[in-house]
C-alpha cells in the first residue's frame, strides 16, 4: 500500500506541475499575441499616415502654383533623395 501512496503522490505532483506549465504557456501566448497586436496597430497607423502624405504630395504636384509656392517656402522636393 505504501508504494501506491508514493505513486499517487508523484502522479499528483506531476499533474500539478503540468497544470502550472499549461497556465504559464497560455498567459505567455496571450502576452505575445497582445504585443504583436500592438505592433500591427502601429504598422496600420503608419501606413495610414503614409497614404495621407502620398495624397498630399499628389495634390501639391497637381497644382503648379501651390507646388512652386511650397518650394519657395523651403519645402524639399519629395522625389529628391538626400542620401
């Protein structure tokens, strides 16, 4: 009977350890998912700002008067790379 008690105690401790491991992995997955979701949100915001800037540049280029005035005020030409 004593061997059965030890076996059950070891089995219970192993089951308890696996339960804690599962809880840890679930919370780690949730934390990683939330981090990736925040990164994806920032990417969408930057893409939205990029498309808005592209529309503004297109509008500036479509009107020569505004484009020349903007260049006169010190705006750099977006087609010229300063690299």
